[in-house]
């Protein structure tokens, strides 16, 4: 059995192992480097180490080859040579317990949330609204709360906006916020979102976080991979917003753990610059706050990007483990950035960090780990250990077999369209609606946190959650709509 009190990253020039204590893995980290320098293989090896320790992993598979975690490795050539040079590694080719996810449900289990769970703050960021349009969206959510109109998918929100256009008196004191221009702009943005295929993100059954944290039958942590190969390029805002939602949901739902021997979950955010590009300053500040606080909930966040300069300084200052693959500098600006990267490490008297940065080969990195007391260690030049699973993607047949054998098979695959705002408003107009045949969930009362007075919370009838979420409520957990509720000063889930 491997030593799961630490995860070995690789070997130093003397052939000795370089490892990070697992109990410090919730201090977050950074994996950076130019394209083709080995970041994906490093992620794969780290995901395996967390899984072996019983830690769940959620990662975005941007290039489409991280899914090789689900197949047995077959090391050859230089990979086999590197393994032979690390006899203490105990390398054993094996497959890992992998669950595949896809927002469109084509290459994995469908991944959904609801508009009610996302809330107006992140939805406004996703739609890239102006301040006046954002205010109109908040006003619409207020009416939904008050009228008991559950917002699950895009058609629910479109029906609500049309209803408010015909019944402006429902807005009360907020009627000035919902101008004709703002209403039309919201509908246009929603139509654009639908054209991008993002409507698949909203609906039920919604993702249940317990399914991410549940270990495999053999005790290893399950590795959850989101197929983002198309999403990042075609709808980057959808990708970034989903990751923000996931981070905030974890922050809201997980209890405080304090110091522990290992984290509950490791999150790998590839193309991390998308989380911050175009994000409103207020939301970015709150995101930085969550990154700082979520480690006490047992979540380690690992940002993956080409250069550390892609992340805000306040985020970089919170990262414990730093893995820097090779960088190239051809312009004066790039050379300045290179120096900033080198200065971010604790110097090692054995070599010049700045010069080594441009010399690193594929699968080689400068690594700064946290020492036992949590202080930064000196930078080390490290050959990253190869993964035990396959380096490279699964075939279509292997992917289909993995999805079929998943313990989550059948749980999320079929959408459920239960009664919500669209059906209720259509019924009020005298129309007939025939929802898909599915058990109609009973409304569950919830209280909503006061979000800094920006809009009213807690409408008794609106608090219907998805059937999956209601099961969690039976265990005494109160779910709060408005994904960034805690960030805006709302009460935490209990």
C-alpha cells in the first residue's frame, strides 16, 4: 500500500523523492507552464495520488486526454525509463475509478443545476449584464420568491419575464427597474445562451454534491472529469460560471473541519484565467474570499494555467504548492513576467531559478512545496513521476463502457421537467401543460439568507428544490438558493 500521508510529485536531480504532506493539500496550489510542457500528465499523477489517499477529485478535461485515468497504463520508452529511475515510487499500472460528466450529456453523465440554485448574481455574470439589467434580474427573482414560482430552467425565466411585462404591478416598488429595454435585453441574452447550447446546464435532476464526495467501493476517491474540450472554446463563460457555482456550493454546504490528515475534495480548475477574465470586481473579491476560507471545509483548489500572471495577486498569495513547468520568453514583456515567476519561489542556492525556468524539459518542473510547519520550502528542480494510468485519451468504446458501468448510471441521464414557473404561469393563462411523466415533488419550505439587502429573500412557496436536493434536506441540511449567498453576507447552510 502506498504511503497516503503524502503525495510524491517526483524526484530531484539526486534521484530523491519530492513530496507534499497530504494534510497540507487543502492549502491550494498552482500548476503552470507553456503548452506542451507536461501539465496534463502532472495533473493526472496528482489526481491518482489524491484518489489513492481516499480523496475525491473534480477536474476539467480540457484537452480530452485526462480521461486516460480510467484505463490501465502501458509505460514505454522514456516514460518507462523515468519509472525505472524512481524505484521507490512503487509504480503499478492500473486504472482509477472515474466518473465522466458532460453538460450536454453526450460524452458523460449530464451535469445540471437550476436557475434557483445558481441565483441572480452568477446568472447575471453568465449573461454579462449591465448594472441596470442586473437590477432587473434581481427584481424578477424577487417576484419569483414572493409568488412561489420555481425557476428551474431557461424557459421558466422567459415565462416569468413575459408575465412581468403583462403584469408590471407585481414588481411593486421595483417597477422602475424592469424597463422595456432591460426586459428585452434579458430575453436577448437568454436567447444567445440557448444558441450556445447552455440551456442544457439548467434543469433537473441537478447535481448532488454528495455524489462527488462518495468514495469508490475499494476506498479510493472517485475522480470526476468534466468534458470541457468543446465548452472552453465555444462557451467559456458557461464553463467559468459552472466552476464558480461548484466552488460556492461546496463552501455553503460543507461543514467546518479544521485541521485534518487529508482533504475531502481536490478541485482542478484548468484554464483558470477564465474564472477571472471579465468578472465584476465585486464578484472577484468574493471569489478570492471563498478561496481563502474554503480550505477549512476540506477543499483544496488547484489552478491550472499557462502563467501565474493569469491569476490575481491576492489568489496567488494563498497558494501553497507551486508547480511551474517550462516557460518561454521572446519579448520584453514576457521576460519581465518570467522574472516575476522566478521571484515567486523561495530561492535555492544550488541554482538560478530564472535561468532554469527556460531550460526545463517536458515533464520537468520547478516545485515549491510547503514544509511540515506550513512554511514555503526552497524551490526544487523535479522530474515529475509518471502516472499509473494511461497517458492519452480513452476510445469512444472505452468511454461508453465507463459511463455504463458508473455507479451514477441512470441517476442523471434522463431529464425531469416537473411543475415550475413555466407550467404555473401557463396554467394561470388557461393553457394546458403536460409535463413529462415523473413524480411531482412536494414543496419544501426553506429560508433564504438576507443578501446585503439587495433583494428580498425567503418566499415560502418558492423553496422547492430538486428531488435529489430534497433527499439531502431530510438529513437536516438547509439549502440556500443564490450560489454566492455566503459571499454577500448571507447566513451559512447548517
